[in-house]
């Protein structure tokens, strides 16, 4: 007795292909929405720092991080700056002697930014990170050659596409020009120029002057 085997009809195959297409489209759209949300979050990291500085200055007539009266103002747990009118230290510092680290404690004590005010050890400090888990920080010397401004905010370990989209959102879309510059990797070199977003598999550190 001969077994009869029936295959898929063209209609059934077409239906399966349509379903697969819809599923793939949904996944891609979902990833696009996730990436857009990350870029928006990162853009807010940059936009918020000037608000922290001006809000603190308006409130206490001091520069956060540099405030030499922080202990008097907030208690013994606060770290005092030297009061010389600048935020000393690198944006990616984790040293509990640098004003670029004290900056985050001061703005948190002032209720301008969320986060722990316990800076007794760096593990408790919970220094801010971006949506990709990279460090966010501030310094007052140009982190990348050619940048000009008063304050510089940097955010590290940002994938190529997100870095480019972030630059488009806040500047000119080119990591080698404008007020926002980029370098490949997790750190910056103030002796090197910014680079265009060309390495698709790389992560970038992006810095903005204001």
C-alpha cells in the first residue's frame, strides 16, 4: 500500500512567511525603541549636569565639588573641596580626593541629583553611569584635543550606533567636530583629536563642552 505524503501549499507557505516577517519586524522595532530610549537617557545625562552646577551655585554661591564649606553645610560625611573656583580631577576619577568625585556628592546632598551621599569608600559612592553601564563624569580641562569650553561632561562605553545618534541629538553628528567629540574606547586622551563614528564594532567615549 502506497503512503501518500502531502506538503505545504503555496498559501500555507505564504502565511508562514508573513508571520515570520511580522515577528522580525516587531523584534527590530522593539530594539529600535530600546535604543531610542537609551539615547534619550544619555542625552539627559549631558543636559542635567549644567542644571546641577547652576542650581548649586544659585543655592549656595559655590561650585559643586569645589565647595570648601560642604562639611559645614551638609555635615561631617560631606567632602570639602579647596574653594579655588575650579573642579579639579579627571572626569573618570574614582579617587576620594578629587573634586570631580566630590561633585556628585555635593549635588546629591543639595537634592539636585539622585544617588548615595555616602562617599566613605568608592563602592558606596555609586558614581553615575549611563544607560550602557559606562561611567559619566565632569572635569574642567579639555578631555579631547581641540575642545573648548568651561565644563566638559564625558560618558563612556557607548556603542557605535548609539554614540552617533547621541551626537545627532545634541550636536552635529560627527565625533570629530562640534561641541561634542568622541574617541574610541573607555577613556579619553587630551593629546588626540576626536574621531568620526566609523568603527561599527567599537564603543566610544563621548564628551561635550559647555
